[in-house]
C-alpha cells in the first residue's frame, strides 16, 4: 500500500475522533494499533495526520491501559510503534516562527502520578519516563501550572536528559516549580536514590540554599530522604569545591533544623560536620521521639538486607556517639532528652534479652567461638562477657564498638542468628551501661527522697539491667511532671 494511502487512512481515523472524549480516543488508539501493526515498512509520520497535542493524548491513553502485571506489553501498545519509526515531537510555532512550549504532555501526566493504578513508581522512574523522553528530546514544555520537562527529568533522575538541557543553555538550574516552590536540586534529591544528578546541578550553578514552599533547603531534603551519611559529606564537599557556603541553621516551616534531623537520624559524623560549620547549639531543641521514630523506621526499611543484630549494634553505637558529640559541643541534656533516647531502646528492642544470652552461654561451643571474636587487640568477646559493666568502660569506648560493627569480623558472621542476636544485645547493654547508670542513679535517689546512702543506691543500681534503669527514669519523670 502506498504511503499516501496509509496517510489518508490515518487522517480519516483522526477526523472521526472527538478529542475531548476519552472513549473516542481509546477506540482510535485500538484502530491505530491494528493499522500500524500490519505496516512493516513505509510507516507515515504521525505528525502528518495528527497534531502534536493529539499524539500526546494518544500516548497518555496508551499508558493508561497498563497494569502492574502487564507493564511491558501495555506500555508499548502505542509508544513502541512511535519508537520504531524514530518519532520525534516537534512543537507548533507561532506567527514569528517561535516554538510554542506551553502544553501538557505525557511526561507531565506521568510526573503528576496519573498512572499510579497502572504502574509502580519504580517502573515509571526506571522504564517509562526514559523512553518517553526519547520522543520529546530537547523540547522543554511547561504545563499550565509551570511544571517543565526539565523539572520532570530532575525528579526522575534522568541524568543524560538534564545534562543535555544544561549544555544547550535552555534552562535555569534554579527555576522553581511555581506550584510547590521546589528547585531542580530539591527534585533531584527527592527520591533519595542517587547523588550524581545533584552534583551536576550544583556544578552548573544550582543554589545549595534554595528554600521550597515548606521552608526546606536541599540539606533538609538530604537528611530526610537519604539513608546514609556519605551523601551529606558529598554535598558539603562539592559545595566547598565550587565555593558555595551552605547555611546550616535554617529552620523549615515545621521548625526543624538540619542539626535536629541529623540527631534524629543518629548520624554522629554529620552532627560533627554541622557543629564544625557553626550549627547553633544555644538554641538547639532536642528532637521529640516521633521524629526519631520516623527517621529510624525509614532507615530500617532502607537497610533491610542487613541482619537485625548488626542494625541494633549500629544504632545503639550511633545514638550514644550523637549524645556524646552534643554534650562535648556544650549542649546540656535533661531527663526528657535522655528518656527520648531510652525509648528508642524500648521500641526497637535494644535491651539485652537475658534468657537468650543464658541459653547460648549454656552451649559447649560458646567459649571457643567467643574467644575467636576480637573486639580490640587483646580483648575478645569472651573476655568482655566476663567483665563487669564498669570495667568494660575502661577497655572500650563508642568508637571501638562502632569500628567493630563496621568491620564485622568473619568469625562474628559465622555465628547463627540466635547467637548473633545474643551477642549484639549484650554488646548494646555493655556499651550503653554508663549512659543508663548516670541518669538512673539520680532518678533513683529522687524517688527515694535521698533517704538511702549514695553508696547503697549505687550498689542497687549496679545490680539492675538497663531496662530496669529505664523504668526508674520513667518513674522519676512521671513524678516530676
């Protein structure tokens, strides 16, 4: 069939559609798919029969056919045929020949989540968005609310697309989304997946202190979205290289500062870095337990592939290190702050399980296995278990526990799940003992109205578990409230 005849078929098909009716467009899409699937050669350019906005609608409708179970077939129902003929969108022009770039496209609809019932977020980000960008190429369309293709590329981590927009000089790396106040840098950081795109934007002039409609800076976004401290370090490092000063004391509209978020994340290195850069401790408000819970719930999900025992050891060592850094910086903890930390132990089961430990210590291979696991030079896990809590503090500090948790001796990894948990919880108990004792002793004396000699109180506290000491602090806080 000659190309002219095929083109005429497409035009007749197009003229029979009421473009405002989705059902008409769907029927057109089905007919179009049947037609084009039979044409193995000389496929006419769709632009000769349809307007760009109409092709957008058909493309969008084709995506709405999808289901999570049939993603790969459904998303190519119309899109695949356009890709086969190397279709490229060309914007309409005004009377002066200037391109008209104010139009809602399929990319805008995808970015706004119109197909959440059809595809997972990961599928949209990894599979569909990059394919659709091949059609629009370098045309930076903006929809009626001001969301641009450049914004979409930043939001969905389309590195090459963003790079091309910036190289062509068609975009402003600080152009905000009018609707939300998000900068391109905020969008790039929003998913908490990769930092490479954020680095590119920063090098091209993105403002590291831009504030969105919620009052959040990119630093707030990193602390909320990413699951490790390396990204914060990378952010500061790149800003230093391009001579951009990062403001570290900005409060968002929730009243939260980067330092509060770093403390709630239990990121000691980040707390250090913020304090070194002038974060203000004089007005610092210790995060409430809900912020800690929100941060840790997110972190536990992000590192689900790690074993539970390793995570517990990590978070306890980090929590104690964060408290130590705040105190060293001049912050004075009160009982309310301390109870917030202690409640993490209760919620995430950081307290030692005596039954679990005792059951393991009764096994014959206990001694041989624990003697092979070295925490520091000259100190094995077996030696540590024999030490009294106060003696332990003379041999180990938080850094030792942190380094042990980080390196994870191979012999430690050879233990089974119950043995690992028993060891980890015992280490958590010993590591945090000084912290619990310090506050429980004062609370115990307050509860007894100082009627017992301090040495007697000290002896009683020495023979209690951390969970008991937590309950004493709770009781004292309840009495004083």
